[in-house]
């Protein structure tokens, strides 16, 4: 059976890596298609190298642009390849424009779609990712839910496809690389000490494309008592320039985007992480580091229910208060990282098995 996996962005490469490795061990014939949504070395190729993935068979080279441009252009470019290769199934991970375009193009050609990370919901249709994941789930034949909560969301929405509770492939990756991360020398290189700094990531359009919201977030974080390390996404770097925002006189230290292994190491040794990323909220949980989420909602409610992730939004005073709360309650927080609702590290194996049985039935 021939299967195509389509990705285009940093988090999608991470989510796909264990599936690609499992698929290569199976009888499936795998094609990897990169949409080119991310093209900087630090947002794409570094992960292909770190995870030792085969080079994608094709790169559609779509690059940056509006949602309509990215989605439409990927569809047009992808259609030609799918018509030529005629895969029996297309796999799309996550909720990016690349994932939506991959799912729509395939389903419209009559090729069944399998969605990795199905059922995640933050119930905020103001977020591009929420729109994307809802649409993908409703046109997928196989839905691989990372958590029980995601499975329940899909059941409530009466999706047409088959739901499989598999666990989270990001957790598979985390387990595989955590020892390697321990050996990274990034703390020494950045001259940081264990649990004496915070880590920040910020790139969501609703935060960084709005100058008032962006300034408010940075003002709140800038009042932290500890140094905050900020591996900056190019989108955010561009906005800081555009809005003339300088971080020179506060506690935030900007560094270049990091690869997966260095990021894991920084995350494990940080006192807290501030982020608007979805994946990092989960990685913080697995690293036993408290998280402050700079959004008004989250799809990873499991981390909030565990009491280790605060959904704070963009209000500067609330952010400063949340940082102080983590500092004060730091010792008692440690006990809260107990159950792991994200599976057992074998999500990719279950996904590949489910694809093989789908192929046998077909
Ligand atoms: C996309 C995803 C988001 C995911 C994120 C991970 C959508 C709607 N959003 O957001 O869900 O969390 O990837 O990073 O698909 N840029 C570069 N180099 C690159 C890529 C982007 O400089 O390699 C800059 C460009 O200025 C570009 C901007 O970043 O316009 C935004 O890139 P885009 O792909 O539109 O979205 P992300 O913010 O990366």
C-alpha cells in the first residue's frame, strides 16, 4: 500500500517523525511531501536532520503568504503529485494550513485521509488552527486521537471516520530524545543555571500580529525576577522590528530558534515556560516544568486539569502575577506531574498498525 505523508512546518515534522520511522519498518510504501510552508533551516531542515528522516521526495516550495494563498497554492501544487502517484492514503499531522490543504486536496481526489492529532479543540474559531483541525477531522477516514478527551470531542461532533485512540506521537518523540537532550551543552553555552531562568516562545498570529497585545505580553514578562530566554520565531522577529519594540532594557534575552534537542534541554531546566504554542504546553508537562499559556484558550486541557498549566492570555498584570505564583508555589507544583494522559510512547506503532489493517480490509 502506498501512503503519502504531507507536512510543511516545524511542529508537523516533530509529530510525523516517529510515524515515518515506524512506516519505514513496515510493508507500507511511504512518500514524504514537504509543502515548503516553512523554509528556514531552523524551522525545517534542522528537524529532518535531528530525527534522521529521509529527505522529502518532493518540496512544493509554497513559502509564506496569506491563509488563502498558502492553502490554495499548496492544493494546486499538491494535486499534480497526488494525481501522478495515486497514493492509497494520505496522512496529515496537526492543524496548520499545510495540513488543511493536504486533507482537502486528497479528499477531493477521492483519496482517504488519516489525521494525526485528531480531536484537539480549543473552541476558539478566531484561531486559524481551530478552523483547520475541525475541517480536517470532518473529512478524514481515519482519526488518530492522542488523548481520551480528543476522542470524546470527535464523538460529540459525530465525525464520519473511524476514531482510534493512539496516544500522542509527540510523546513518542519526547521519550526517544530525552536522554540525548540531557547530554546537550546548551545551558553552558548560554551560561544558564538549573531552574534559574524562564523560557519563552511566542509566534501565534493573534498575539504577534496585534501590536497592543504583543506589547502587553512582553511588558508582563519583562517584569519577571529571573532572566527569560526567548528563541524567537521569524514571524515575531519581523513584528518586533515593524512595531519598533525593543527588549534591550528588560529581562528577556532573544536567541535564534533552537532545534528539538536543545529546546528539550532548556525546557527541562527552566523554572517555568511561557508560550502560545500547543506542542510546548505538552512538552513542558512531560518535562515537569510549569507552563503559563499566553492564549485565552487551550486544546490541551489535560495539562490545565493537572494544575500545571495556567491559561493567562495577554494581560500584562495577569502575566506578571502568574509568574510570581509559579515562583512561590514552585516546590508544591512538582507533585502535580503525575498521570500522563498522552499515551505510553507507542502512538506511532498503533497508527501504522491501524493503517496496515485499513489496507488489508480495503
Ligand atoms: C505556522 C502554523 C502554526 C504553527 C507554526 C509553527 C498555520 C496557520 N500556522 O505558523 O499553527 O504553530 O507554523 O511555527 O499554518 N517565516 C520565515 N521563515 C519560515 C517560515 C515562516 O521567516 O521558514 C516567517 C514569514 O515572515 C512568514 C511568517 O513567518 O510570513 C509566518 O509563517 P507562516 O507559515 O504563515 O505561519 P507560522 O507563524 O509559522
